[in-house]
C-alpha cells in the first residue's frame, strides 16, 4: 500500500483476455429483485465503469463447463452431465442464484440440477442454495448437496461468537453504506459487491472426508482435494478428469487474498495455504487444461496453470516465511510490514496485486498468529484507551487548535498517515469537535482515493462518511441464533450475551431443561456472572428438587425460548419459579 506498490506490466494482457474468453451471452440489464420487489442485485449501478471492464453473463470455460459471472460477488459454476447439471457454489442469495441458473438455462436448455457442491464455509458460496433447488428436492434430499467435512460446524460457529462485531466491520470492509460511484464504492476486490437478498444455508447431505474421495454424478467424475485452514476453516477443491479442469475454490484467485481479514476472523495459516497449493499443483496441475475458481476468471493452458498455481503458492509461502524470519530477528509486525516487499517476479503479476488482500495487513496477521497482539514493547502493555490517550496527546501538543494546525501541515505535505493519527487523537479526545471531524474525514477521503486495495478504500471512505454524518451506526450486540445449530451452540450464544456486572450480584441459580426429542437433559447454572451448562442422558441430570426451575421442552421450543423469548411452553410444563428463566433472558436482552 505505502511501500513500493506491486507493478504488473501493462504489456501482459493475458488476464484481460481470459476475463472475456468463452463469453456465450451477456446480460445487458442485470437486475434481480426479491419476491416483494426489493432490489437484491443491480449491476447497472456500475455503468460508470463501462469501457474495459469484463462482461457480465454466461461463459463457456471448456466443453461442458460454464460459469455465470457478475450476478453476485462470486461466480456460479455449472458442469453438464448426461441429462442435467452440477452446480458448484450457489452465490450469496436465493434470488441471484435463481436468476443465474435461469440465465444459464435460457442458453443451454432446461437442465435439472443433479448436485450442488459447496466449496467452503463462506456465505457467498452457499447462501443461494434454495435458488437452485426445488422445494421438493430440498425436503426429500433428492439432490446430493456435497460439502467438506466440518462444513456446518464452520458455517454456524465462524460468525456466532463475534457475529455482531463482524457485521459492523463488514459494513466498512465491503462499503455497504457507501453510494456507488467514482467517489465512493467501486468494488470489493473479489467482485463488485455481495447481493443483499435471502441467504439460507441448506445443510449438506454428503460430506467429503479425505483428499482423493470421488463421486460420479450424472456421468461426471469428480475427484476432491481437502484444503482446510487455507482461505476458510474447511474447504475443498474439485478435479474433473474427463474435462481436464480443476476448480480451486478460493485458494487461488486473481488477487492477493486475505491471510487476516479486516471484517474479523481468526488468522489463516499462510504456510498451510502454500502447502495445499503445492499439493494441488502436484495432483492436478499437469493434468489440467483449465483452472477456475469461485471468483474472477479461469486460466487456460498447462504452462499457464503451472505458473499460476506455483506463483500463488510462492506468494503465501514468501509472506509467511519472510515475516517469520524478520520476526525472529526481533522486528515487530508493524516494522516488518514497512520493510517487506514481494520478489520482483511476483510484483509484476496481476494476480499478486493487492486488490482484496494486502501485504501490510497480511504480514501483521502472520505476526499476530505467532506473537499475539503484543509487540514486545512494555510501553504498549498498559496504554490508555483512545479517549484518555487522546486527551493527553492534545494537552502535550498545546491544545486542540495547535494539533489541528499541525495535522493540516502534515496533510498538505502528503503525510496523510500521520495527519490521520493526529486528528484521531483530537476526535477521540473531543468527539463533538466539528473541525476535527471534518479534517479527519477529508484525510480519510484522500487515503481512500489513493488506495488501490478495494477493502482499504471502503474502510477509509465509510469512516469519512460516518464522520461527515456526525453519527455512528448503532452497534449490534445481539448474537444471531441459527435454528439449525445444535442445542449447545444455542447455549454458547446465550452465555455470550449475559450482562456480567448485573448477573454477578445475583445468587446462584440453576435451571434443568429436559429435551425428549434429543434424549438429553441440560443443567444451566448462573454463578459469578457466568452461565455454565452441561448435558447428560435424558432424565439423569440434577434431581428436580435441587434445581430452581425444571422444564420439559422440545428442541424447537428451546429455540423459541432462547431466540424469541417465547415462554408459552415453559409456562405449561415448568416447575418452580419461572422468574428464574425470565431473569436469565432479561440479562441477555432477549425479553
């Protein structure tokens, strides 16, 4: 970003040509609406980018393999069998998935869906499943829905613990509140934007457990490679031997990807990522005529494929190994991020560009994975929070007016980074200071306009927008409870919402919940402001006279109680003081 930028050669037009190769039909007006008329996807918003931008529409990748691109942030890939079609990754929303499949069928015939494959556990690859599955097929499990082992656990857990905080960060990362236009939102790096329609996870009914697992569906042979802990906690690549094509999910795209994502998630393992790519190269690189993924465009030709996978492998390997080398020499993550540059051979490749992922943040993420947040400097062990620190900095520098003047000088000289630091202290110390807000917003705008990385641009411009509006979006604190999770996950979510300072003043309280359809009995104990819970075989938990409240509920009734605050069934079958349950839900802001 602020180190010497990656400089791909404009003489290299291969990616530009590949982005258009195989175009069957373009959808000039790409509008997708929900049943109630809400706009889910509007590609026309990006008409200001007309010119050299890739087309939106249906592409033939190779014989029998097609992709629909530009209907969402991700691609839908369709592999034709004897009578139907296999759908790989079903976009982010039901509406866009249905539109994409419909567009494919309008050019290739009304082929029935013979299987759905989720490559990994991010919603833009599974959220639109209901758009390609008939209701009957979904209920009766007529269609194989294939995913890597651990898929549902990863889907349901990745966003539960920090879900509210992640959702707010995602607004900044993807620029969801920005208007679309040259001075605001122009894309996300992986695609233009994620659709905002109906997102539902349809659980898989067939799991892939090991590399080399095979399936034959509608005459099509599929060979799977397990690639966990790369771009997602669980992920698979798919090789199609008869088509000489390898679907590489999101392990290799035409951008540097995130080792650490600004929306929030656990740091990914760049070393394993590199090793899995090397395995892909060894298993399928020389056997493939084309490599394609859930974002961007394919790469054709043996030599090009081998180079592409090799370079992507080396990209993540180099970031990891050199960060660790410099870390072991005593440098901090911030220092490494300022010094480390990619090899010139990678800097000149378009697919190593920092359009989505970023070398600076990835280096800091790798450092964090091994060394935690702490940089080893004792001065940073016990820093004041931003407001108190800001007050002291402003005082030391001669007051708000002096800091604003100094910030302007740095901004005028082009040192926007330090100008932002100074102004951030002012706004932290005096949140209502309008001049500070305006100057900081102006600096953020300049930083955003200068950022090639779409995510950094969106973060800067969203922050500028928020400062300009003189308001902050209300933080969402309620954790979403998914009805398809297991009971323990529900209680996990409940425990994370307990208002500890209020609860710690209460006496010990115990609730026993019998769940006949699960054949389990749960004991919940609130003690020292902490909710603990354990399960045993049905009817073998605490004696009812040892509990403050005992109740028998179906799993659905437990969900209604926790997610909706519905106590109808609790009142019918409960024994003891029901206020115990009411108080628990109140401590979680559910009732």
